[in-house]
């Protein structure tokens, strides 16, 4: 009877140890999965921030390029208008004079 009690105690101890190890393993796995999830979340948020700031930078660059193009176009048309309005510029006068000499 005593031997059976000792054996049952040993079986109970082994079973308790097995359960404790299983619980530790589960806790460890849960912790590492949580850490991995946190790292992944942090990485995703960082990359999305980087992507959105890159998009903003490109958009700003495009707006500036468009503004530069508009400004240069406006300046060219103003120059054309100015030269059309001012026929007394030296180059025009010289050209007119040379045309008259040729005829």
C-alpha cells in the first residue's frame, strides 16, 4: 500500500512538472509572439510614415516644378508682349533699316 502511495506521488509529481513546463513553454511562446507582433506593428507604422512623407515630398516637388513652369511661361509671354509693343528697340530698327537697304 505504501509503495503504491509513493508511486502515485511520483506520478503526480511528474505530471505536475510536465504541466509546469508546458505552461512555461506556452507563456514563452506567447511572449515572443507578442514581441514579434509589436516589432511588426512598429515597422509597419514607420514604413507607412516614411511612405507618406515621401509622397508629400514628391507632391511638393511637383507643385514647385509646375509653379516654375508657369512662371517661366508667363515671363516669356510678357517678354513677347513687351517686344511686340516696343517696335523702336534697336534690333528691330536695325532689322528694318537693313530690309530697306536690301530693297
